[in-house]
C-alpha cells in the first residue's frame, strides 16, 4: 500500500478551507491540540520571536467557520505538523486566499456615532446600567440580540448620552464590522486596526509593516491614558473582535452582534429582546400621536403583535401609519394578518418589509432591488440614475419615494440600505428581474463610475489628460465638475465605492473596467495616498491585466508599496513591470520607469545611484517632448543633489523644473519643486528665500488638495519658525504635519515631521520629550527601512541624550548616525563627525534637519 501523502493547502479558496487542511494535517501528524501548541511556542522561541500564541489562539485557528487566519500562525502550524520545507507552500496559499478576500480589507472608520431618526424609545433599564457604570467598569460591553432589535440604535444612544456627560471624550472610533452582511465579507480586523490607527495619527507605511498582533499593540499604546469610546457594530465573532479591544481602564468598548459573544474576555453582556408591549405602544404614540392610538387601542395591540414587537418592523409600520390617513389602523392590521398567513412567516421584519414593498411602484421596486445588488456602501443620485438607466430627475423622485417608505435611508446627499432591507430586496430582484437586466444595470453603473472618475482626474490634474488619451472610455454621460475642488470631493466620497466596484467588476468578468479604473486612479492615489485602497485597486487589476496595461498596473502597485514603506517589495514589483514592457517591445516605457527606480533608490538612501536613473528618464522625456515628465526628473535630480550637499546644482535643476512645471500645469510637481527649493535655500542660509518658496508651495498644495505635500511644507515652515524663535508656532506646525501625514499614510511625512518635532522640543529645553519622540522615530524608521530618517533619528537622539546629561549613550547614537550618513554620502556625516570630535557641546544647539 502506498504511503499516505501529507495534506496540501493547494486549491483552498477560503480561510475556512485552509483551516480544514490544517485539521487534516493535525490528524495526519497524530498530535493533540496541546502538543501542537507547545511545539509552535518552541518553534517561535527558538527563532527569537516574542509573539508566543496562547493555547486558545492555536486551537481557534483549527476550528470550522474561520473568516480570517493569521498568516504567520498558519505557516508555523504547518511547519510543526509537516516540516519546515512546506512553509512557502502554505504561505502562498494564504496569499492566494487573501487576494480573493480583498474586499474584507475595505472598511470605513468614523470618529462619530451617526444620529438616529426620531426620539429614542424604551430600553431605559439597560441604558441606566451602562450610564451608571463607574470608571472601573468601563471595559467591554457586548450588546446582543436578533436582527432588527435595535442594537445599533441602542449603542448610538449610549454614546450620545455619554458625550453629553463629557465621558470618554478624547477619542471616538466607530466601525461597521459587517459580521452579517449578505454580500460583503466580514471586516478584516487588521484592516479595522489600520483605520483606527490612521485616526490616531499612525502612518499607513508604519501600520503596513506590522502584524495583527503588532497593530493591536500599537493601538493600545496610542490609546494609553486617553479617554476613548469605541463602537464595534455588527460583529461576527469573538475572533473578529478580540484584536480590536484596547484592554485599557480609560476606554469603553461597545460591541453589537446578533450572536451572544460568550467567549469575549471580561465583557459584560447586555441582551436586547423585542420591545415590551408598553415600549411598543410608546413607539406608536411617538410616531402617530396619542389620540389615534387611544381611539384604536385593540387594533394597535394587534399590529404590535403581528410584527412581533420587533423595533425595526414596528418603526416601519409606524411611519407608514403616519404617512397615510386613508388607511385606518384596522386596515393595516388586516393587511398584516393576511400577509402573515399567506407567507407563513414568523419574522415580523419580513412581513413589515413586504407590506412597504408591495406599496411601491414597479420602477421603485426595481431600483430598490438594483441598489441591493450593488455592493457599495452607499450611492448618490447620479450613480442611482446610471444603475436604473433613467434621468437624474426621475431617479431623485424614486429615491424620495423609497425614503418615504423607509426602505432607503438618506444621509446628506447619499443613500444607503439597512442590511435587512438589502437582503429582502435582493431576493426579490433576483426572483423578478431577469439576469440580463441586472447585468445591464451593473454595466451602466461601472461605465458611469469609470467615465466620471476619468473626468474628475482630468479636472484635478489636467496635465494627465494626454497620458491616458488612448485609454478607451465608455460612451456614457459623465459628471461635469465645476473645478478641482468639486472633482476631488467626488473622488473622496466615492473612493471606497470605486474600490468595491473594482472587485465587483472582477467577479463579473469585466477585466477591462478593472484595469482602466486602476490606470485612471493613479494620480489620485499619488496625491491622496490611501495605501490600503490603492493596494486593493491595483491588486485587482494585476490579476487580470496583460501586456502593456499590466506594466502600467504593476508600476502603480510598486509605487503604492513604496508609499506603504515596503521598498523591497516595490523594487520587486517594479522589476516585473519592466519585464512586461520589455516583453511587449515597449522600450520607451522601460526607460520611463527608470525615474521610479531612482525614487526607490533615494528611499534606500542611495542618492548617487539614483542620479543616473533620473538623468536617463529625463533624456527620454526630452526625446519625446514630454514637458511634464521632464519637469519631474529635473525636480528629482535637484532633490538628490540637495541631499548630497551640491546646493548650486540643486538650485539650478529645481529652478528649471519650476519653469517647466508651471508651463505644463503639473501642480503636484510644482508643489514639490517649490518645497525642494525652499529646503535648499534654508540649507544655504537663505531663510527669506526659503520662506517665500514654502509659502508658495503651501498655497499650491491646498489649492490642489495635495495633503501629502501640504504636510511636508507645514513641517518645513516649522523649521524656519524655530530659527525665528517662534517655538510654539513651530511645534503646532510640526504636529499638524504629523496629523496630515498620518491620515493619508505618508511614511516619510510622519518620520520627517517627528524628527523635526523632536529637534524643536530639544531647542525648547524639553530633552526628555525629545528622547521619547526620537525613540518612536527609530522604531518606525527601522520597520520601514528608511535609512535617511533613521540616521536623522539616531543623530537627534544623540543630541537629546547629551543635553539630558548622558554623553556616553549619546556618543553611541552619533556613531551609528555617522556610519549611516557616510555610507549614503551626505553632508550630515561631517556634522556628526564634528560632534564626535568635540569634548563639549552647548545644550542649546540643534541637530541637522531636512
């Protein structure tokens, strides 16, 4: 008999399937869960890892129904059970599944709780229990109950009342975990933590370098000592929630779920049942008035029981009663009774929704169904019109009807569906509307999104019009924008929807839409730097693109990895892009990409190697008469020369770049060039000229919504303010720069501003604060492999420690910085060498700055 083969992860298409393969491996190896746990810990201890999993963590990894799995734990379990040589195979299987689950990483974190509709009714005993909890009882509150029982509304009311009392007022974090979304996967805890950390000021690149455990640890550190209220709405499981808990005495976490999360450590549970009869009557009275309820008390009681006293169902019926005087309460009672008998359902929500649905005009029903099929989080009226294939004026009236029927919720100028309404409506549209009609609606919406995204990008970045003029665009009516502000507002509002639409198009076989959208959005992500969304969009496109288009997509993906702080991955992907262009015989594009190779080399601190790359790219731009691209390479050369201390050459190239970029209308390059000129002048001791350049750069950045460069310029203005003795203003500028860079995930922005903040703190005599600041910089720069900023942080920490009276440790950090600066060939090496040679140093002197 042949020997039984060990289980393989190949072919697994979900985390649950991969977990099943691990269970098979456990049986094949003949180990118990306890022995597996011991061996995993020994494996990690042997390689020096401090992340030793608890027994429950390993045990849960092998349970059925998994919606997420930690990649490193999967690999370690497989290595223990099957041998170290299988690690790569299992890691790749996890990556394949992660590619299929991209949508789970698309989440939206808010800093406020949405206001509920109308007055809050009922639940007074439960409210008192939470509101009267003392400071030591903050912790985790798990709010559970059936669908439609009002968990989200209850949690929102708790948050509102706590805010009125000034409790947990420092931080508010709200996220929908999508635990029971019929169309979209549950939110990935790692992605949720990224959203939380961004709100708390961490950079996207810093976050991207962290494991799930690392993100949880950073989350706890950033919340330590801050009064925070965190709402985790619609949770799927304990596994999804556990990494999101800060476990700090100053934080209250409200978790809502349709399941009772019994395994949630140290949580206090609040179970919401349907309304009592008294609460149900109170809701009716609040909606239609005492007189009407008192006149038909029997009929009111019947209606309450027919909808099962479920708050959502009762609210729907109440609004329907309030909207019509022609139907008496007896009429509504009889209709609900007839429907319930006919449908043979006990679900009051189904009955209530069916009642409202049947009253809709047929076009409104179809629109509701199409909105339910659409996987985006919300729509505006123009997207709804494209979906329905009607004029905007028509769809606006339809949306008004749906809002009035409480089937759709209007929030400002956008519209969204409750998840129960979405499930209900999608079932009916699939039953009643032909598949070809649904497909045609999807195509219309995808085409509208692509055409409008292109129109918005050309409005914001007119120099890009020529770049994509050969890219086919659907022949649909795109929105026309009244200037860059309006266009950028549309892109910001639709960003998540566009990423979700990309995944939707991928599943529908619309490969051309996926790749075109990725190409068109390149400039947006360059300016706004939403790393996770960019990775999802370019990742979708990379799976289906080929030839020259694949080269463009991989280039965008590479630069996104660079923005994230993963330069090694960026170089690998960029190499693949170059191979695609070479295979297609597109030598021009190969030369074109040499400029991006140069940017990656500068990120590694190799400015001398970057210069030939920039010059090669500039020669290509000159030969092709591409003025915008030539300006960018002139700017890149100038910045590299500045880093190397060649200030006259830097001014010459940057001045040329400024003239060319203003003529071509490339405002992104104009802002960076002005900022570079300002820094060069500052290094030359020309503070007046530097200030003028920085002010002009700030104006351009704000005019074009270029938040990444706005933060950089604010930071550099802070440096000049220190020179003028305006310390408090300088500190404010540095902190504003850190906030901006953190929001968009700019690794270099956060690191540079943090280093300059520390230098300003030291100038202000706050050496201890500077030390703490610089230690954070060293940790982040090390994780991101940012050699220049790491050297600056080491040098600055030496200065701060010297000022704090620790010259021995200071010298060690100066020596580390001197070695790094010398390897990079930058002039800061001389400054640090002089410090090392000096026996004494004034505590008021400042470290070198960018």
